[in-house]
């Protein structure tokens, strides 16, 4: 390379670095919509009955829901396919299951909600305030409802890139690998149900472990529970946080944090537990949303299209110089 060409490339690189240092259009924390709704799951109240899973499959017409359809007799709870009995007992979320109760055991002790005992955990979409799946989706198949804050999915817009799967810090969206015309499956808080109905998982929970309502009310309820002394008794709402129905239960020892309150910018679904959340498969995450970081970088690089313009000019210059002396 000649000295003159070296100086030109150096100058171009300097401009690129300067453009990269321009003030970024920072992507800050997202506010909670006033009418945002979500779920509060309390692992200390969960009895592992999995009624929420069954109801979820019924309401969302997922495979496996027919096993427990209304009007069937107890002896008919096993559906037959080709004369062989079938049973639906998923081990994890999938294209067939968008809500699941899992069990964790940490030792030989029989005590529930004890680090040396066992606990349950519920997995479904957390409906993040600054959702990574929404940010990563190139065709807006994933959207966040401006009123309810529910992260929705439009199968007609989806191109099957599965970026949402990669982006989600909780690995929630799942792809229908076994379908001829597959789509992404995830919890949408039963938003398709008629007026007066709400999330099926909360509606049928007999112990009040899963609670539906306005996110602001759920956060207040979570704070109330965390402030209760272990061993005391209190009443826990059933179904909806404002249902007026409740059940009395003994207060367990809580981990003093509502998981989902601050993780990756906050979410509309919260989890309370009596054992460390990492033991339940819930990752330790930063408070700033991953989407906020990636969007800030993108806004910086593409601000005024200066950096892409300089990069393109550099590529054109390199191509021009390499073609000199050739036919």
C-alpha cells in the first residue's frame, strides 16, 4: 500500500470512529402501562396439582386439552388414538404447552419451600416491559399491547425466523416443529376470551398460587406477602386479585424479592418462592433490559446514517483501488 492510500484509509477510519462516538438515541426503561395486567405466581402456595396446565390447554385448544374436556366421565380421562391410550405429561414448554408447572428438589428433606427440600415453579411468558422478543422481531409479529402490556403474537405476520426464541432471556417462545405450517407458541394471557373471563391458569387455581389482575395491584400484593412474618396466617386472594374470594393459609418463609419486578427492565408477571430463584431454573438477570442495550447501539450506529455511509464509502474506495490496473 502506498503512503497516500494509507493516509486516506486512516482518515476514513477516524471519521468512522468519530461517527460511532456521536451521542446515542438511548433506549431507556419502559413505563408500566396504566391498565397493564399480568400474573403473580406464589410457589409457596402451589400444591403441584397442574390444574392450571389442563385449563390452559382447554381454553387455548392445545394438544392434550381434549383429555380433560367438559362432559367426560372420570373413567374417560384418557383419550385413545388408534386403540392405544395416550397421555399428555410434558416435561417442558413446547409448541404444545405454553404454561407448565415443574418441580425442583434440592435434597432429601421432605419439607416444601426449603433449600434442602423441594419446590414448584411455574413457567410461562413473563410479558416484559421492554420485551426482547418484540425488539428482535423483524416483521412486528411480536407486539406489546399499549393498553394491557400483553406481548402478543401475530401468526399471519410471522416469517418463522425464530429470532424471538434467541432473544428471550427466559427461553419462553417455542416453535411448532411438527406442523406443516408452524408458528410460535407462547402465553398471551388468554386475551382471546370473552369479557369477564381472564387467564385460565389463575381462574382454576384452587390454592391461590396463580393470581391474575392489574400489574400494579399484583405488585402491591407481592409486597404485602413479603412483609408478612413466616409462620403467621393470612388470607390469599383466589383467581383475581380483586375477586373478593380468598383462602386462609400459613405464611412460608419467602425469598425477599419478587422475581420479575426488576429483571431485564421489569415484567408484568411476578414470582414468589421460598428457595433461591436460581435453583428453580430462573436465571439471574441484570436490571437493564437487553433490548435497551441493543437498541441504543443500533440508534447510535444508524444516527443520521453517517456510520453506514462512511462504511459504504470505505468499501467502495477499497473496491475501486483493488480494480486499478485490471481489464
